[in-house]
C-alpha cells in the first residue's frame, strides 16, 4: 500500500540541531509520521487498493531545525474578532520560544495586520515569559486585533525592517488568506521568512480543524444563556425565549449549544433553510407548541434565514474583512413572531436575547486552555523547521500540519445529512416540514 | 422622648396562640419593638427634642395570631419582570406556612394577576414543602408572571371563591399598588383578607427597602458583563465597550456595577442628565480618553438620557403596567458615537452589549438566597397576625413592616449629592462638565 | 486489503423494523460501517499489507431491531463513585427509549447493583420523559449509586422478576466486569437479556474510550482549585500550594489540569514514580525553586508515590469494589515537606488542599452534556438491536461498539514516553532527575 | 438630648486643605456627622432620657487634612490568612492616594509584619495606579501575608527609616492589636505616624463591623460546596455529606451558608455546644433522619465541639499568631459517625469535605468588590486627617471610625438567643435537644 503525505512548503533543509537534542527525556517526531486523512471504512478500503492512503504530517518537535535560535526574531499577530484562548496561544508561543528554544526577541504586533504595516502608528510590544505569565486569566487579546487585510508588500517591508523571521498569525479565514499572500509574496522574493497560522474561528468553520480553539468555551457560555432564555420563556404566558448566536455560515455553536442544553425546541442554522409561513412552517409549528406547552425556546444562528430577511433585489454589503454584512435574523424573527400572533389574536411574550460579544470575550475554559497550549507549542516547532504557508490543524485527536490553501478552499459546515444535525432534529423534536428540502 | 411607631393596618385583634408558642427555643418579637427611621445625627437630635423619634415595626414571629392555621388557605402570586430569588421567596413562604404554622392549603396563582381573576383560564398550582424543595436552584418563577393590573373586584371574587385569606404578592411598584387596591376594596367590603407584599424590583428603587432581593445577584452578573466589554474595548484600536443595564428611573445597578468592576470610565444614569455634544460634553470627553488610552468602557442605564433620545414634541408610549416605553439609549449612543468619530475622521470600534434578560433570569446568589428566605418568613409572620396593606421592607439591617402607600409614594433614586454618586464620579474619573447642573 | 470488524455479541437476528423507519429525515448506520482501530501510519501500512486493518462498529441507529418496543421493559443502574454527567446519561436513555422507540416501561434501579438483587430493599423508580426533564441541572445521580459487586445470579433473578430485557449499566471497571458476569451467566441460561454498558470513570482510564464523560468537567473544577492553590502559595513566604486530585492508577486529571492551568510547578502521577530524597530528588528541587521564586504549586494524583507511603512489608487493604485502599500521598507529602524544611532550617508554608468530592459532584459542563446525550442515545440504539456484553466507546471522534472484555483487559494510563507527559514535563519545567528511570 | 461622639485619636489639628477642595462637585463629611450606636428602640428611648445617645464618626473625605500630600510616604501591609478582597483594598488605597490626593510614594510591605521589621529580608514593592490596575481580578494578596506579631519598636524603626507617615494595616484581631501596639509606642515617642486599620476577618467576628469584607464571597463558595455535599449525600444509601467550614470562635459562615443553601439538616457552631451521644443527641437524631430520608447534610464550623475533641486534661497548643490550635472536629465527627453506625449495624456512607483554602483564596464577588473600594477610600480619608489607632467599621449601612481597642475588646459571635440562630434552627429543623442549655 502507498502512503501519501500531504506536502508542506519549507524554506530549505534544516541546518541546526534543536536545543531539545541532548536534553534529558526529549523525544521527537519523525517527518514520516502521519495521521490518516480518510475516516470512513469504505473510503479507506477503496483508497488502499487504488492510489494509497493519504496522511497529514504529525505536528511536534523535530530533531533538526532551520533557524539558528540565536539572534532569531519572531513576531505574533492576532486578527479578526475576539475568541476565548487568544492570550493562551500568545503565552504558549512566547514560552515555547523563550524557555525551550532560547529565542528572546519576540514582537507582539498590535491590532492585527494594521500594526504590521510598513508605516503603522502602533509600536509592537516586546514579549517574554514574564510579561505573558498571567495573561491567560483574561479574555480578549493583549495584542489587540482588527479586521481587514493589508498589502502583503507593506507587511513584508515591516517584517524585514524588524528582522522578523517567523511570523505567527492567529486568525480566521481572512487572516489565513492574508498569511498565504505574505507567504506567496516572500517566496517570489526568495526571503527566508516563515508564516505559520493558528486557525481561529469561534464558528468552528475551518476544514481540517476538527474543533477550533475557543469553540468549547463559546458553547459553554451559550448553554448558560439558553438557561436564561428558558427561565424567561417559562416565566410568562406563551413565553418565547429567542436567542441569537454567532455562526455566519456554519451553525456549529447553535447546534452544540442546543444539544448541550436540552431545553431548546427550535434550532435554526444557515445550512438548513427554514420556512416561516404557511402550513407546517415555523410560525404554525410555534403556535402549536405554545398551545400545548405554554412556552418555547428558540436558538438561531446569525447567518440563518438570510434569504428571508433580505428584500428581493437587495444588494449585499461587505465589512472591511470582505465578509457579507448579515441582516439581523434575530430582530426579524422577533418581529415576525409578534406580527403573526397579533394576527391570530393569541397572546405571545417574546424575550429576545442577543448575547453578541458576551460569548467570545471570556477567558478559555480548561480544555481550550490545554488545546491552546499545544497549538502554540506545535506552531513554534513548525516555524523553527522553516515550514511555512501552513497552519496547525487537528485531525483524529492529533495536531497536524495543513497547507493554508487546502484549509481555506472551502468552509466547514454542518452537514444536514449527518449525525450532528440528525441529533439536533431528534432532541428538539422540531419537524422536517419546517425546512426546505 | 416620644417614640412614634409607623402604624400598620390590621384586620382585628389576634385571637389565637401561635403554633410556635410552647415549642422549645421559640422567641417572639413584641409589637413595641421598633427600628429607628431617622439616620442622620442632626435629624435624630432635632426630632428627639421636637415630636420624638419615628420607628418602624420590627418584622418577625408574634406570640398571638389572627388566623386559625387549621383550614386556612393562602395564595401566592408573582408579578412583573423576572428577578433573581423569586423561587426562593415562594419556597420560603410555603415552607414557613407548611412546616411551622401547619397550613397545608397553599395556592400558587399562575402568571401574575392574570391568573388571579374571577374567570382566569389558568388553574393555580397546589404548593407544598415537597414540590418547592428544589425550585431555588432555578432562575425565574415556577408560578410564571405577567405585567399589568387587573380589576380589584375580580381579584377579590377569585380569592373568595377559593377561600384565600392571606395573599402574598411578590412584585414591584405596580404590583404593590394593585395590592393596595385589593386591600382598599376588601376593607370597604369588610372582608378578613390580608394582603402582604414582598417588594420586588431589580432596579432597587423602592423606598424603605435598603436593598431589594435579587439586586446583588444582578450586580454580580452586570460586573461579569462589564469584564466582557472591557476585553472587547481593549481588543480593538479605539475600542469602546458600551453596555446598557436595567434601570428605568434609578441607576443603582449601573452605579454599583461600575464601582464593583473598577474598569468603567463612563457611567450614565437617569438621575443625572448628561450633555452629549459641545465642549466638555460626553463625546468630546470620550475622544480625549481614546487619544490617551486607546479604549473606553461605558455603562448606561436604560432610563438615562431619555430627553436626548426623544424627539421634540414626541409623545410617550406606555406598556400594560403603565410604565413609559423607553427609547433605546444604548442604540442611540452607539449611533451618535459612530457618527461623531466619522465626522472627526477618527477610527472608533464600538462594541455594544445589551444583556437584557441575561441579568435577571439567573438563580439568586447566596446573600440574596438568605435574604429571600427571611423576607418570605417575615411575610408569613405578618400575614398570620392579620396585618394587611403592608410590605416587608429593610431598614438599618433589620426587616420591618411598611404601609404600602408609604413605600410607593415615590421612587428611591440615586441622589447626585450623596456618597454613592460621588464615589462613581471619583472612580470613573468622569468629568462634572459632562453633566447638567 | 482486508477489513476486520471487531465482533460484538448479539442475542440473535433483528426481527423488527425500527420505529425510525418511515419517519421523515431518518438515516441509519449500516452494520458494515467502521472506525479504524489503528492510529499510526507505520501500523496502518504494516497491517494493510499483512492481515488487513481492524475496524470498530460505528454506533448509531439501525434499520432493524431485535426487540419489539411494545411491552418492552428496560432498566438503568448507576454504580461506583459520582461523576459529572450521570443524570445526563439517564435522561438521554429515558428520552431516546420513550420519545423515539415508544418504550414506556423504564425502571431506574436504586443505589447501584445493591438495588438490583433479588431481595433488595430498594424499590426501583419508574422513569419517563417528564420526571427526568430537569435532572441534568443537578450533580450526582437521581438513582443513587453504591460500590461493590453482587451475585450475577441474584441480579438475573431480579431482572427476570421485573421482566427487564435491556439493562443499561453506567459505571467503571468493576461495574463493567459485573455487567460481563451478568451477560455470561444469562448466555449460559439462554435468556434474551441485553446488557449495554456506558463506561464511567472520572479518571479517564478505560481503553477504547478516548475521553470518558465527566472528565472535562472534572478538569475544569481541578483547574479552578489550582488557582486557589496558586493564590495561597504566592500569599506566604516560601508558600507551597499542594493539591491532591483523583487518579488511582492513571494521572490524566492531574496532567490535564496541570496543562490547562499553566501555574503548576510539579505534577506527580502514578505512572511515573518519583524520588523524594537525595540530590536531584523532589525535596531538593522544591528547595531550589523556593529559593528562586518564593512559592511553588504542586499537583499530586492520589495514586502517585504509593511505594513511598507504604511501609516495607505492609499488606494492601481493599475496599468493597476490590480496589486497593490507597495511602494518603497528600498528607504524606505535606508532612515530608515540613520535616525537610524544618531540618534545613528554612521557613516553609504548606497549604494543602484535598478537594475530594468537590470535583466529581458538580453538573456536567456543556461538552460533557453533549457527550452524555449521544452516549445515552447510542447505548439505546445498541440495546434495541440485541447487542450485549458491550460498551459504547469513542475512537477517533466517533462513538463505537466495544466488547466489555476488550475494554477491561487493562487500564488506560498516561504513557511516560508520549506527548502528554512530555508536555507536562516541559510546561512545569520539572526535572527528569526527580523521576525513576 | 445629648449626642456623644465616640472619640478617635488624632495626631493634631489639620493644617492643610484637602486637594478635593475647589475640585468641582466635591462634598465633604463634617466631623460632627455621626451614625447612631444604639439599635433597639428601648435602648434608644432609655439612653435618650439618660446620658444621651452615642454616635460613631461617619467616615469619608474631610475639608482639612493633617498631612501635606507632597512628599508624603504611605505604607500598606496585609496580615494573617487570605480573604477575598485583599487586592481590592490595596488597589482602592493606592488609587485614592495616588489619583485624588496626589501621593506618589506608596510602599507595599511584603508578607505581613515580617516584611515590616527593621531588618526584614523582604524589600517592599513600590505601588502606583498602574501596577495595581488589574490585581482585583486575582484572589490572595499581591503583597503576601504572614501570621504572627513583630516587635512594635522594630516596626517603628522600619517605618522611620522609610519615612512612612501613614501605615494601612489590613488584618484581623492580631493585626489590629499589633497596630494598636505600634500606635501606642509611637504616641509615647511623639511621632507623627498614623496607623489606620481595615479589619479583615473571613469569620466576620469583629465588633462594629456588621459584615466584614470577603465574608459574602466566602458564603457564596460555601453554599456551592454544600451543593456538592448534597449530591454526594443523595448519591449513596444513608449518605451523609459532612462539610467543615472556617469559623474558629464564630459560626457566621456556617450559619449563613446553611440558610443560603436550604439543603442543610444539621448546622454546628462554636457558640452553641452540642451533645453527641445519648437520647436526643446528635448521633441518634442523625440515625432517625437517615431512617426517614436516607440522606443528610451536616455543616460544622471548625471551632465547634472543641470540648468533645480535646481529651480530658489535654493542654491547648498555640500558633504563631497566638491562636489556639484547633482539634479537627470534621475528622472527629466523621469517625464518631462511622463508629456509631457500625455499632448499631446500620449502613452509612460519610462523604467528608474539608474545603479549607478553597473558600478564602477566590477573588471578591461584586458586593465585596464594592465594599473593599469604599473601605480603602475611607481608610485613606481617615489617615490623611491624622486619625490613628482606629479602624474603618460599618454600622447601620454606613462606614464609621472605631477605636481599635473598642473593636478588639471582644469577638463578635452568633447570639443563640437572636434571630440568626433561631432561623438556622427553624430552617434545618434540627432539634433543641441536641444542644446544651
């Protein structure tokens, strides 16, 4: 059988021994160790017999490294929206570089890529093991963040001026596309600069990242808020607790929070368009439930039902990161529910909760803390070997190396035909008639 | 010196011994025990020499009671918005009646006064020590609630039909005015029905109630949310974390949460009108702070700045409880800030959080749990003696009896001339120039 | 290539259609779907070419089932120590049986196997979707639990008397061995009773269960308590915060909590024996750290260092479940530290925390809630098909079927040669000289 | 009527204007404003007619101050066990001195009085508004603490050497007696050094401090742990959840946590000696409860039942602060319960929880945060006026000045004849027969 390893771009052969070498108890990952890409039995047997199985490189420390840790300068930048665990990742990178590779020159660029341009007004922070020691107790990012891309050329100029050889970018889709642009540009210019991404997405929508950091913490906060909505719903006659969660294109937070809570009756996500009006539609179903149970809890992901909210012919608007500006499905649903029940002359008490930033600005829970630690460490190991244009992903419970282009080719989304969504359907007991086929 | 006791209405002389009598270890409150009304030294010395000092009746168990506990039926109703501790109060009333007075017939009316009318469609729940045993772990109210008054005559009719002799009403200003209407009507009709109120107001705005139940829990939730806003503010260049809290006419939640947090730079409350535009105004002050510190946290009570939001000549609208419908100061401020900074061409990143129901639907914290317990017990003690048309208040660390009309004569509000507000001014370092004189 | 499926015992061919069949949106798992057993690339390629790869059955709903849901009686029993999520598992089983298979006769046996004997004094509870609706908000188990085995024959007698056809056992190693004994006995007697286990172990020490339910919640509580220890350690000169965690034979809680916290300086687990005295030993290392940093945080799993605590020649004692009674390593370490520092005349302030039951009696966090839900559902699906003598495990992010004997053959333990422990060594910066080779 | 103000020692007449003077919006407390000492109506009327009423000075900013803020050096020291809110108090003192009085030279002495001796090896920290900005998010004290007194002469020497004029001591009984010794010594030497105490006692046992800071937070943690004990108790046949709380001489934490929780069946405190054996004793009562309910929750304060634990004729031992070393009532009770039930051949499952440091090392909750803020501010106001040998207390919801000797004359304890204990008796339904008369 043939084993195909997903290739990762590198700057060249490793010329130095790792400082781990000779240290007692050190173990290393060989470049031939891999994590199987295929998951399903049929796929595995088929591929086995055809071209062979595909493996991702296993992340972790290598015996030989590309950069000389002496006089090496590294940079870190955090981009996009806040996410639990950002400070943990920063701390893990700094400590691994500092304590284990002996790298002392580490710059924290301020406010995302906007602090990383040739003429940025924001001076980077100098980071060391001491000044990052307690940052993981706080939510947010001590570096600050921002949305939006910057010119790759200008960023390279800033990196060169400060002699940064490894840039760690923590951010989402847009950030990683930016990281790729930087990597592409510097390859063209033959510069020995590595760009290693740690994928950040509270929506959990990046491929080859089975669960993104911060996601669990976000689900925990969401579950707590559903409890509030439940209390409000039960507190008033025909009470409806309506909560809007993050999830622009992928409803993972909404789906997991629904299953974790056990108190949700309707879960609406972008991947499964729903029908508002008419027989079997959402409003009629809600009416029937209220008649039976006197209350209902509804969870809606912000990206759900956009086709309902947008007026016919209305053009989409975009934010600085190039994301479509979403229409507010929460406010829309609240209004539509109230209009419907007014029309049918039935009392309804809609309690609408838009927790927004509350969910993403908390400190990481314990599992996310652990996860951010090993993500940061593995990003450093990868960077030190001259790997570039890649991200640290997770697959079958192992951390792996993934080319940025492969991970950003498309979004990970909830598959309406698979177990997660089926379990949501069964647990909420919401009807298939409510959804478009 | 003369001691004047604030008189409390009663149905008549107490004809029965309390079941506590003869029970080992029992102690009783004499009707002559009082809690001093006056607080300030000057007042005390002045009154002492003039007409005498004024005292509130101390709440607690009495030796003699008005009702025969055998065959007595009691009712409980919870009205208005949710508040942490409602279930604790219900539990305390039921347990005190049941376990200590031997009253077994206790009705929980559903959905506020709307479950307490002659022809209500909602059947009351039968409550006993068993089925209320674990309700205090949940937020909300197991009885449900609703806004709005009902006809006193219809309520009396419902009470008579179910032979309810003591009605415990847990609710705010409107509820207590309703309770007073019932008490007045049944006095006129010479019915031996007691109405005892437990004042509920998450805004902490009822007089002779130095701290209303649920308030501490609300301040805790609010402080946590300010931490979120702080992380968001620091996370972006010129980041502004803007949080709207409850507080229709009184800014106690905003003020206490500001002081508890220590991270708030601006605190805006209904009692102290602020100036938006012009030199020394809020917007200019915010600009200066952002220039110095790159971020700011703003807390605004929902009732603040209504004179700014309302258009000239615009008529006020009212909700079913008769409260003015407030204009959304949070959204207004967000918009005005963004407009201002766009005009002066300075970047700003406003992160607006409207936690709304999240704060009021959580279970009570430990001090509120304790407080709800003794409130419920004292309400029962008062009711059993035939006291009526009164509420259980708290004054100088003691629970007291207060006539409803005295407590509802006006709202308790933050006094801009006294320590609480002065401390807010000093802690936020916000400028007096921002506020109207 | 050959695909070998790990065989699962069944009672016979499935004779009935699942009630899911014909229901809109239903999907099913084929009995041929499998999850790959092998993890490492070398293993995979080797096996591929030799006897073929091995797969576990994928858990989930099947089209055809063994039992007729009408008149079917099922039983649930929870055994051993408390663990976060027990009530979630009970709730998930009851709801899946009740709402989706239409099984209405569900018995909850009280206090572990002691409620499941022929002459038990504890009557089982009748469970339905209503009375389990809110149990997941509480820690512990509504059924109660107990340690210790019971005679398989007596249990079978109890099951027969109550006509229980599927028994769901939630418990650890001992429980599952009990479940196996029941299954073996009834196979011998040719009875059509299924025994399906949901593995419960807060120590996370069961094979083919990559993370046991409740484990994450336990790590979260542990991380919070390390924060306390950290504050105490920093609070006094030469302060030592010493915390003992659960972990009889496996140090997973200690290891994960150490990594999640980031504040731990020493992590001692059963798998890696440590040296107390002498040059390079634990005590000397602690002295050096205190001289440099003035404080230290130590985490020790209860099963660590037993060879130090036990006196030479001392015989082991056993508890009712057959587990060795551990000597208290926490108290031992506290005493040894104090003795050592007294001897070298150096001040030390040891603050010892033994959180014991605090960690295991809390409600499940969101991810554990989700996980318990799908575990319970999959256990029901498996039971309905007549599978028996098996447990629901998790492998490579999927739920699977595992024969009980395979999972209980040996304990899962922290491997000192692999990444988890290496990361602990690097993060704590504790020295290899402290540990036995 | 005569008004008697409790006199507070001062260093001399105030010679300087407060920096608040002339600042917009400033208000001041007059030295004649007082808070009434007497609480009960009878006392008030009696005293009114006899020698007059007694008032405490109201704390707060004064117009005129004793020290020139320019070149003034202040010191802060935290002593004794940890308590939630220590960092908040430090932060409040530093900010008030720094931002409002313009004092920039503030020393934080390390590790209690042991950092405040003439030849201490610990250098004090320099404190300013910046380096205390985020310390309130952490439990413990950034200064460190220690038990035990030091020679007043040596402390004065250290203060003189560093030219400290105002010393803020945050600590308990022992600390305040130390503060008094310093004040007495320096009065004798005619030095213009102020000593202002902020009373710290998690046990809430200081007179004229109606609720000490950190107490509420401790009660909250305690209530959470009672929930754990409750789950454990219900989890096993004849399960007994036994929790030991802090409370050496005063059972306030145990009493309040019992009332807040609502799940406690036995509450044992130092103030009310209990009877273990014999008819009507604790063990018999426990047996009866277990027979009826199958589980029980017991809360015991560490100082309870010492007369039972101590062997006849056994001498008391003392710790460095001069406190009696308590015998472990928790372990004693656990053993006695197990022995008793073994004797009567009844199964019992005692789950003993000793949360110890877990309760006191957490960050302050919101109300304690608020309270620490105003305590710290008022301590600064008092110190600046040259007041000395006093503490900031709280009485009838106001902060006041109290002479140290008055507050330390005796401990505040739970009065078995008053409402708090009566409410505990009623809520737990424990029997009076269990307690000594």
